[in-house]
C-alpha cells in the first residue's frame, strides 16, 4: 500500500534562515512525488514534482526538493524563508505502477516563518 | 486563465438530507478528481474520471456517495442520507490527462460541508 509520512506537525523558522519540511514515502514500485501548499481559505497549489532524472527538483517561489531513493525521502527546502511562506505544506505520492492516477497525501506540515 | 471552481463554497445541511456538490474543471482538462479533507488531515482520494467515465471509484466510502460527469466536463458529487461524519472539505482537482507521465493536478477552493 502507498503511504506518505510527514513527521513534523509544525516547523518554525526565522525569516532569512533556510527551511526544510520532511517527507518520507512508501510505494511498491517507483514513485512520482509532489509538494503542494495550502493557504488559508484557498485550494492546494502545486509547488513541484519529481518524475525521473535529476534528484534535485526546483519549483515555484524558490522552493526545491531532493529525492533520495535509498532513504525514501523527498524533503522540501528553501535557502531563505519568507514570512509569506507561512502555510500548510503537503507531500503526495503516486506509484508509477499504479493504474489509478490518484495521489496519496501526507497529513501536512504547518510552516511558521517568524519575522 | 480560469482555475477549477467549486460550488457552493459552504453547505450546511441536516443529518439525513441529500446534497450535491459541483465542480467545474479547467477547460481542456480531461481528468477530474474528487478528494475529501477532514480537519487536520491531508486530502483523501474519493474518485477520478477520465472523460465521462469513473476510472477509479475505490475511495468512495460507501454507497451513499456517488459522482457523475455526464459530458466530460462538469462533475457533481452526490451524497445521500448525510451523516455528521461526512462533514469535511470536499476538493475537486483536474489535470490535462492521464498517461505515463503524471500531469500535476490543479485544485479548486473546495466546498466545506457541515452536517448538523
């Protein structure tokens, strides 16, 4: 069965400091991996995805994520956090071998960037 | 361009009533998905359509839930005999299609359903 774990309910970081939001996954085959962000009273917004190739993926708003197959992880990173990055972040996975195209989401991590 | 829209944005209903939730996908997107998000949780898959047909409905919790997409565009999620446990935000998403490569899904703002 596919699953995603986001071990931190909340991450606190000071503006200007680097941030990391952790994600680990479990799939039978190889994964497609995604990060989405959710602002209050708004829908989920796509940030970035890993399909294949380079393990470092760059996305919107200066975010990037690193795929690590041996650790089954796909941590979200940003070199310098902004207060406006404060939001709820979701990691999601789809198994390449799954004939269904559904995404399996983690429970989310709240990022709080303090001024 | 216009994103995914969902109506109503909020729906309050009494236990036992029937509700319909509507989703308008992005024009040209052939794949449409419904998810449910409970408080403090990530979205949970319900059903997805490729064109007019439900390609995977394995996430529907029981037979009170049903969804249609008769013309391959707008979709309606229907819930019969609502229960308090159905209270959640219902999210709709669409994508360009389904193939070997995973097109990203674009989400609507959701419908917040409250069953009293």
